[in-house]
C-alpha cells in the first residue's frame, strides 16, 4: 500500500474520532479498535515496504555497481570506438591509396596486355622465321655435306690424277705401271716371235737387242701437262686438296704394248721394252735368273738417258742401249766385257754430253712391278760396284 493511501486513512480516523467525540461516546471504542487493526496492518505493510526498500536498496546498489561496470565498459568501448575510428580512417586512407595503386596496376596490366599481344605477334613472326631458318639451315647442311663429299671426291681424283700423270713422266713412278706381269704378257707373242724361243741365251739376247734397236724408231715425246705440286688441308695421310699447280713436261713413258704396236719410242721406252723382253726370255724360255738392271744415266750436261746393264761373272758387264745405238760387242753379236773398260768406252760414246756424271741401277720384280735401287754412284763407283759384286 502506498503512503498516500495510509495518510488518507489516518486523516479519516482522526476526523471520525473528532466527530464522535463531539457527537458522543459511542463512536470512540470501535474507532480505536479499527485504528489498532489498521496500525497493525500498516506496520505489517511498513515492514514489508521496508523489506522491499532493502531489497530495492540492494538492487539499487547492485544496479549502481552494474552501472559503474557498464560505465567503465562504455568508456572502454568509447576508447575502442575511437581507436576503431582512427583505424578506420587509416584503412580508408590505405583503401584510397590501394584504389589509386589498383588503378595504376590496372592501367599497367592493360599496357602489359598490349605488350604481351605485341610479343606474341613478334614470337609468332620469329617462330616462323626460325622454322624458315631451320629449313634453310638443313638445306645448307645438306649442301655443305654434299660440297664436302664432292670436295673429298675431287681431292681423291686430283691425287689419283697427280699419281697417274707422274707415272707417265717420272721413271720411278712409271716402273710399277709399265713393268709388271700383266703388261709383259701383252707382248709375249712378240717376244716368242723375235727370239723364236731359242734357248741359246746370247743368241736370244742378240735377237732381242737387234729387234728393239732396228725395229723401234726413236721418237721424241710430246708435251704433257702434269700437276707439279698441290696444297691441302688435313693430315698428309688423308689430304683434302685446296689447290694445285701444273707444268708442261716433254716426257711420256709408254706401255710395252704401245711401243710394240706403234714401233716407236724414246730412250726410256726402248730400254724398258728391251729390259722386259730379256726378263721374260730368261724366266719363261731359258729359265735362268741373273741380275739385270734398268740403268738411269745422268750426263754432266744434266741430260738423262736410260739403258740396260747386264752384269756377267768375273766383273764383266754387257751394256745394251738401243736408243743410243750402243751395245757391248758388235752390231751383229753382243757379249760381255770387263766392267772398267766397258763403262769407260760407254762414257766415251757420250762425249757430246760431256761424259757420265751418275748412274742409278734399278732391280725390278717383273711379277709385281716393285723395284729397288740396287746402286747409285759415279761412273768409277759403278765400275767398282760391278767389279766387286760380279
């Protein structure tokens, strides 16, 4: 019950009591009783109200405590709010910067995109050029390899031609080509016919010499171009020719068959023919095996000549020189003489050449064409060599 209600009741009681007092005694006792009851009730109410006040006071104190906490929390939140506002302002500033950066990056990206497109176009163009160059390079490699192969083939041909030409103009290079079993067999019928297969050796030698001297005319050689020298790259065992020089020489060493067929040749052709005929006669008709030399004679005037030297026992020798119209003995019959006298007579035969400077003697295997230089020296050294070895 509220205080206003209690006050009205008390005032009413007082007013009623006063009225009863003035009106009479009959009202007083009940009023007192009622008042006591009211007082008791009021006390109870007051007590309850006091309890409520205490409870409310406690709630108020608790609320005040909560208010303090809430105030502190409010202050804390205000501070945090301030920090967040500051952070928000900073983030907003960063956001603006990032937006600007983003705009710049976007612009750069677009520029890079254009550059990328240009690079793709350039790459496509370069790739096309590359494949074109690869194809061209493959063709160049093929052409290069073909050129190298052709160069090597040409080099081989040049070197073979070098050897071939020298085998026509140089005696030592010519020996394997013209003095061998196959070449000699080509004139075997001529040898059999000339000798009649006579087994009297000196008679056979004489017939051979007479045939070559009288039936083979002397003929000067024609001019022939020869590779004089060449340059090359690589090793000497497998050279690749890079160039060569040519010269004209007046010398051709003929095959036996050619000399017999055309019945002409110079001194080396006639001497080679007589040498081979005698070797064939010895091996296949009379079956004797003695030394026989193809002699290369150098005169003091630097001219050269070729003849046949046939050593005989007891230091004797028979010289057969069909082109020089010389033989040991007479024109009708040949024989051997002492080496010293015969070689000096042979020297005198060539007085117009100022005498003999050097003699080289070749020993040749007619089966293979292989040869050795059995001796090389002056005229007197040759005399000594024949005298001491035969």
